[in-house]
C-alpha cells in the first residue's frame, strides 16, 4: 500500500503552554508491512491534559515522549492492511497510535483492543468506554471508595473524567457535586448529567458554593485540577475522607515549581487519605469496567458529551483548548 502519512513530532520541550514551534509536521511514505504487522488508519484521537506531562523530561509514571518522536495519543483506527491473523482488515481498534494518520501494530506493540461500533459510536470509545471512563471508574470506586449517602465532589465536572465520576457516584447512591467553569457547563452537569449541584468556580466564591452545596462536608473528592480548588476543598472534608489525585491541570503549564496544597493539615485533623491514581495500573481490568459502563449507558443511567474538532495540522491550537477551558466535554481530534 503506497500511502503518505502525516504525523506530528515533538520538536522541543515546551516551556509553559505548548506553541507551534514545539512541533514538526511531516509527511512520510508508509513502509511496507513485515510479517506480524498491521497498518491502521487513525480516525479519531483523544486530546488529554496528561499529554502535557508526557512532553516533559523527567521521572514520571511513563517515559516522556522523546524529541523527534511522534506525539503520544490514544486513537480509534481501522485496520487497512494486515499480515497477522488476529487483526483482520476492516476491524476497528483502540490503541496508543500517536498523532498521525496511520499507525502500525507490530509484535512489540503498541497494545491494542477491539472496538465494537455496534455497542457505541467511535467517539464514546474515547470517553466513557475509553481511558476517561476507566479513570473515573477505577479512581472513584477503587480509591475513592464512596459509600451510599456520602457527598462526592469532582472538579472538572464537565470534562471527560468528571462527567463519568459524578454519574457513577449517583449510581452508587451518593450525592454528586461538580465544580466547573461557567454557567453553561454547570447547567449541563446538573440538567443533563443529573448531578445534585455544580459550583461555578469562575463566579469567585468557591468556598461559599461548597458550603451551600455540601452542608454535611465532603466524603470523597476527585481532583482533576489541583491548585486553589484543591486547597479550598480540603477545608470542607469530613472525617476519614478520601481524596483521589487524578490530575492537576491548573499546574501543568507552570514555568515555576508546582505548588502543593497549603491546607494539607486538614488531612491530619480529619484522618483523611489522599492517594494518586494512574489508569494504566488497571489495564487488566478494563473489560470489567467497559461491560458495566456499557450497561449503564444502555439503561440511560450514564451519558456523555464529546467535543469533536477537526485538523491534524492545527494540533497545537486544538490541544490548547484543554488549558483555556474552550472545549465543552471530552476533546477529540478528527484526523482528516
């Protein structure tokens, strides 16, 4: 198959927000397949805050993207050529194919999983049935360990992970309170997703909002943003509260050292626990979560919203939407 592959390479490690000069866009011919390989055409790419951390050099839960390497990203793709028996032409698969038009699955990876488009559209496999849904499911249930009647608060509530966290909390018999930016997002979280309340942090009184929405305190906090929001939530936690540290989007583009929580002594006073989570630790159990989440979706108990944007060549601008809050729902890049 003689085709050209457009791909985005990391050219420099960003200082602060990524900029166009941090990337190289190139078109290269696709090399012929060897035995044990399959070629996939990428249709959709997941844009995630975690990608910003993958660009940094240093110790983390995953090796950084190397300079000159295709930017790491999860995608949904179709097998267009195959020289391996487990991947038939026409199959739809999910995997870390990177920011490019074509990916290659070989004996050494990347890891892939089948995508059943009869169960849900492709974009849902990058949201509730993909990494965000897995993050919400295992982060809340395994680390947050919510109990019926407790109040679960989640920041970034209108985002990919936050949407599912609040709805799973409701399914498990909890009160769900979201934190989001802007009236439209808060209305969506309450009216469409069924949260009990949502606080607009941009309105300027998060502490007062939490006091009103969580009169009995916060039993579980699922943190996606860090910074001032985490600090404020720590003032409202209850005895033996659990704080799930999933992300800190407010800190990812700092040019100064990251700022930790100033109110951490609330953990001591309340005998509370704060624990980080990385979704890849639960990879062997993804089928379990997918089956349960798919059931909730079929029953109408779990909904999602995706914000699908076009333009591989505009990758940097699309990625920056995550850090300005311009996206509404799970941000997905359609590869033209």
